[in-house]
C-alpha cells in the first residue's frame, strides 16, 4: 500500500495491483456494491480537517486572548451524518437556507450552535430559525433588520440574535485579492458611504439593529470569497471590520461582542497545489487582528469562521465508470482522448460553471501504457459537459475502467442537478474498511414521483 497524498484524501492509497483504496475500502468492491457514479467520502479525513481547523484557530486566538467558534459551512455539503460528525468535532453549523437548517436540526445539532445566512430569507425561514433557537441570524440588508425584529416580536420570545453582514471591498479567491471601496454584488452591506450619504449601508443597518429592542446585535460578519490561497485578504477585511466595530462603539456606546471572518479557505485540487495551512492562516489572522485591535484601542471580540470547502472538499472523491473512449485530432495535430464517464455536469458542475480544474486517475488497476492527453467528459447532451479539462491518463484507458476524480467533496453533491433526467449519485462514507451510505442513489422512480402526469 502506498499513500497518494494531495489532492487525495489522507485515507487514499494504492494496493499491489494498483487499485485505489480509501480508508481500507477497495474502490472495486465499493463500485460493485454501490454502483457508479458515486461520491466517496473519507470520514476520518473529514473529521480530522474539522478538528485541525478548530484546534488551529482556538490555539492561535487563545494566544492573543480571544475566543473563537468554527462553523462548518453546510452549503459545501450537508447531510445528517456530516452535521453530526462536525458537531462531534466541536464545530457549529452554518446554514444558508431553510433546507440546510432542516438538515442541521434533523441531525440534532442544538439550535444555539446553528447560524442562518441568506441574502433573501423568507418569513418562514426566519420564523423557523427563531423557533429552533438558532444562535445567530446573519442579516443581509437593512429591511431584514426590521423583518427579523418583527418575527421575534411575533414569536414573543427573546430578542433575535443577529449579526450584520458587511462587504469590506476585499474580494479574494484563487491567488489574488482586490480591495475596492464600492461593491456591485448582492451580498452584505457596503462599508462605503455613497455620495451625499452620512452613513455607509453597513453602519445604517448596525445603527438600526442597536436601536431595535427586538434584536440583539451580536456582531459583524464578513465573508470575502472562496478558494482563497493567501491569508492577506482575511487580514485586510478583519482590520476593516474591527474599525467599523470601534466606530459603532464610539457612536452608540455599544461594543459588539463578536466578529465573524467567514469562510473561503482554499484547498488543493491538482497534484502539486498547496492548500492553505490552517495553523499558518490562523496565526497570521490572529496576529493581524490583535495588531488592529491594539491600534484601535478596543478589546478583542469573540471571533468565528465558516470554512466549508476546506473541511469536506479533500475528503471526497467521485468514482466513475469509463464508457466511450474517443480519440479526437486537434487542429495542431495533437490527439486528445475523450474519456466519457457515467456522470458529468449533473454531479460536478464546477468545471462547466467556473472552469474549475480537477485531477483524475485510473482507479481499479495499474497500467504501464504510455500516458495520453485526455479530457474526461460526462454523458450529458452538451459539449461543455466536462469533468476534467486536461489530464494525462494511461493510453489503454478503456470502457469498464474505474476512474476517480479527486477533491470533489465540496460543492459537488450540493450543486448536483438532474439535468437530462440523470439521477444523482449516492454519497458513500468510508471508514475503517467499511462503507455506509449517507445519501442514497436517486432512482428514476424518485424523479418520476415528482411528475404529476
Ligand atoms: N460563509 C459564507 C457566508 C459563505 O458565503 C460561504 C461560501 C462560506 C462561508 C463557505 O466558503 P468555503 O469555505 O466553502 O469557501 N459554489 C462555489 C463556492 C461558493 C461559495 C459561496 N459561499 C464553488 O463551487 O466554488
């Protein structure tokens, strides 16, 4: 057995015949039992990442005298079992819709350990969150402050715990980040006041929350982007949020107790890529918030973060069976081998939607054949139905081969569709040599059950 290393999960290895094993399970046996395509989730890997993020941030923030809570961003992938695992590892759960909230609650995560996001929450979602006693509702607009207050009044309970989501002008993702004052996007409230406005939209909403007897303003929330591989974006955004907090305190006397720095911690998708190291980013961010708070002369708040991809992404892979293999001659004379698998853009929309790159390997056998330039495609009626744009695969790749695509745990199943009436694959957890279906395979009957004829 030899371990594979990134971008595969830590439980991935190859046996003497070259077959891929995950957490002691041979993918050939998994495919025979559960079929393909299938999402395979390495439980120990996922839990270890959850623990690593929590411990790294707790240690780094304890060192500057601040507490921190880690919320798992359920949008990356949420099921009852995953919510239980991350909660057992000491994380809380961040949800962004009523559906995600329902899964977290079904899992038995206590309401106070759940947060609710959303730029366009329905009244029903707000009421349900309050009834469940969620720990925080992250308010995304000025009218929402009043809507949450009204719902809290109607519910007759305690004031609703809220954070106000602001946009700091820092957008990060990939390798770079940019910082601009004005925002042209739907999330959050800008820190920049418009021409002739006394206050920024963020400050206006914070003042409204302070003034409302029916909401309890916990703090300020900032999420700057996703798949971030450079901590400096977090540091710039955190400093801006702390400055806003100090300004609010100066104007109202209310120093809000919490600041959330959002998610976005980047992972490796390809061999040779380097993920953000939780310990390093935690230390860097803690050091810069400590410096910013010191400069402002305000005591540190309690912090929280919301990683999604970094917890579940590398823990997952997708197992496919190869069907049609077709050499296609390119204009420059090269040949690209199109390797079609039994899934595609319905189980992983990210290559088509974002041009995201993935890595694939033959999973069920060893091959000594000369590698060829390949493109892994799906079975959908669309030429953009690409799973892996470019990868070298053994030249003898053929129908019936198992193919594994690495690091598909985040935003794969959670963004899956039924395009072309393709049933969505199951999510099969592997641990200690055994498998367990977390989400079963959809069937044509499931799809037809929705069709009213
Ligand atoms: N918190 C908030 C408020 C967010 O909006 C997000 C992601 C997260 C946390 C988690 O971010 P993460 O740690 O997973 O990067 N579908 C896209 C990603 C969209 C992310 C949206 N918000 C993708 O597949 O790349």
